C-alpha cells in the first residue's frame, strides 16, 4: 500500500491510500470542528440534512436513483468524536473502476455526487428546507433520547459525562437534547455556512487509482467550496491527573435487573510521550481481550460479573472499565477489579498472558489492513493526533513491548471516578404491589 498526502485547497487535505487489494473503493470527506455543548447537535444534524437533497438531486429518491446507476454505490452521513474533535461529513463506498468496463468513471461520479451533497444542498430562498431540518431534528432527538435503552453503553456515557463534566469530552458526538431542541432551519443554515467555510477538511481515499488522479478529481469536485479563515485552533486537552484528591462517586437509579459498574482512570504521565504500542498491550493484559485478567478472573474464575472489560482512549488519555454485576456483588467486583490492576502494577503477568495480549493487539492492527472502513478510521485518527505510522508499523512495535513497559503504564494510571447504575427500589416495590 502506498500513501500520499496532498493539500487540495486552503485547509483541505487528501490522504490517498493506493491498494490493489480491494474490489471496492472508499472515500470520506470530514469537516473537523471543536466538540462543544452548544454546537455538537447542530454539527451532527447538518450531515443528515445535507443527505436529504441537493440542488440537482432535490430529494432522497433522486439521490437513490443516481446511486443505483453507479453500480449500487453508497453514500452515508458520518458523525464521529475523536478526542474532543467532532468530525462530520460523508463516507462513500463504491466498486473500484479497475473491475468495471472502461469509461465507467465510478470514482469520479461518486466524488462529484458526494461533494454536491456537501456543497449544494436543496434550499429555498437561500435557506435549508424547513421540512428536511425538522425531520432530521426529530430523528436526532430520538437518537439522543434512545441511548438510555442500551444500558451498557448508557452507563459508559454517564460515567464520561460526569467524570469529564468540565471538559469538552463530556459531550456526545450527537450533542445534547436541549441544544437539539433549539435547532430550526434559519439558524442551521447560518451554522452550516460557517462550518463549511471555516472547518479544516480531511479527505481519505482507498482504492487502485493513483494519488495524483484522485487529487485532480477531488480538486475539480470541490472547486466551489467556500474557504474563509480556517479555524485551526481545535484540539483535545489531556488531563494527567484526577480532577479531585479523592475518587468521585456517581450513581443513577433506573428500573434495571442488573447493575452497571463503570470506572474511569486517567492514563496519567504515560501520555506525556505516549508509547501507543505499550498502552494497547497493557489494556489487552488488563481487560481488553478474552485472555485478560478481568475476563479470566473477575468474570470466569470468580463469577463476579456478567461481563468485565477495559478500553483505552489514547486521544483523550482515558481508561474505562465496564462491568455488569448483581447488586449484592458490586463491592466484591470492584475490589477484584482493583486487585487485578494491582497485579499488573506489581508485574504479576505470566509470559503466556503477555504473549496472548500482544497477539490480540497485533491481530487487531493487522486486521485493519483487510477492511477499508477501519483503514479510513485509523488514518483519520492518526492525522488528528499528528501521527504518521501505518497499522503495519504500529503492529511491529507491539512485538517489542516488554513486561516492564506494561508495568510502567499500569503504574501511571490514576483512578478519577466510579459510576454505578442500580435499580430503582421504589419503582420495583410498586411493581410488586
């Protein structure tokens, strides 16, 4: 695979990954902006409103008909949160021209349609259509309100929301309900125009076409893009320490039959000059895979949890441990989660455990090479973080991680907050009457 990075316009960059491996191509166009409570919902809904219709394809039926003529090409809105950066735009997947009859020009037509959706929305009197905005606003509100229905992810969201309450990271990628409710078409039109003119833009392509040809096609498709004063003052604030001297405790009560315990650590001093390979291997040793200490001991051996796993967000410098527990076992589960971390801190990791963790991380990174969607996410995240290694290069570094490296990361982490979702006892009692 050959990667070429090119500036197309002021603040618009293309990362082109040339590969003969896939029979499809992918293209993503991402507007980057600071994740903020007052604007996140506006940013999120914008991509979905733009998908509803363009000046030349005024509704979704017209767009669908055009896509059918492009051998079933798909173009979907994307809304992501990478650290404290919100990324909104479109992701397109299409048959690679190499496998189609000569003159099909599917990439060029896909790029033109994607940029058309981004730059020339269907408007009336220069304003986004009220019916499109209201429809997508209601869908966004359903998305925000509906997250409570999946208790495992909801508990993680609530821990982050409260643990990072003074930081932009507390805001979800879809924003907040109160801000979403304030969206209306005039205000969203103004917001869209500012977003399209001032946001840095990251474009990713993966397919068989040469980078210079990709750049030429996209430069033509984006030639009408307004470019004002680009807001490069965006980024993620990484805290090294806990917010308070003592661990903060948070709790919610809902009608649930199983408790959700989520614990949040700051990765600490290891984020000064992060060794990403070591952080990923530490996470796999502790709770990030099926051979980890949390899975093998807390879940399997001691049966204290229905599930127990850890994840790290190196963009923000956090580690979260998520577990499902019976209400009468929560303290025992919490104590054992601490005990397993203490074991890693003390170097109580067998050679087999370390090797299994390294294999898991290595396989995950190598797996990126087999999926264009994962490659796109990998390169976008690296660009935002200012990194330039490939999945192969990072995987090679994993092989070099030692037990001392893992122990160093373990001893760097600092517990900041604990959240528990328990049952609403009053509601439970009322149900029994």
